[in-house]
């Protein structure tokens, strides 16, 4: 049964290995606790926004507030859809699809993280493909973009393995120091030719489209 007010709560993507489930308060709390256990080596910062440089319990509270904020700010002009990544019933990380004026541009960006205990198992690639299938097949996107610092080997490895095209770079500030972010894009045509799968299922998409300005 579709949620009568906020159908995004029923939005899911399932693959043979994992499920993406739109984040409600219960999943947000689980992700907050997972983040507090560690997302990366403390000596390295993979994120443009340094949200993991905050001690517990403020990190957990900030994480909860972030998910509330993305729900409150969602509308046709801009949206940030966040999903918990579930493997065998356990929350292992999160991935998101972000867009501005998507109904016109048909461009979305992805971002994600996994708890440290769940890294190095191929889940990053599987959850990225699931997110791409939602964006392209579910929402009708033309282009997907992503970015990572030039020293973030795992993220860049996933991006390059999926056939993204390099699309320039940007200069950022990371922990008070200059850093280079590498930019990539993937077209729908390339996705359909090389990555699209028939074992990935989208659930609850039609009911969510009006919220995203796609009715």
C-alpha cells in the first residue's frame, strides 16, 4: 500500500545483492549510529562537506537533521533523495540522487558512503548501478554526474569501472587546504548499452513522480 501523504516512504530499488530504501526516521537513526562507528580513515577526508569531522553524539544528531532537512526542502525545483542500503536486513550505508530543475535538465548527481565494516565487498558498485537505474529508467534522466577528490581511489575506481566519461575538475578547500575534485558524467545511452540490468526492480516510482515535478 502506498503511503497516502508521502509516497517516497515506499520508494525502493531491489537487486539480487541489496535493496535501496528511502530513508524514514528509523533508517535515519540506524544510519546515524553506523556513521558514528566510522566511514573512513580519520586521516583522510573523502567528502566535500566535512560532516564526519564532528564528535559523537553531535555527528548522529547532525545526520538525523540532514535527512529531515532533505525531506522538508524537497520539491520540483530541487530534490535530494536519500536511500539506506540494506544487505540481508542490515543497514550498511547510503546512496542519494540529487538534482536541480530536473524536469528541464534531466541531469542528476549521485553520492554515497558505506560503513567501514562493509567496504571492499563490491557493494559500492552494486548500489551505484541501482541508483543509476532508478534515475535513468525510473525518472527519465538523460545524464548522471558524480565527483570525487583525486586521491579517493575507491570512489574513482567504481566510477571508472562503470564507464563514466571524465568531465573536467574543480578546485575545492578540504580541511583548510586546496584539493582537486574530478568530475564525471554518464549518458543514458551508455548506461542502456553497458549497465542496464533486468534483475533490478523499481518499486513505487509512479506515485512519487508528482513530488519531483515529473507528473
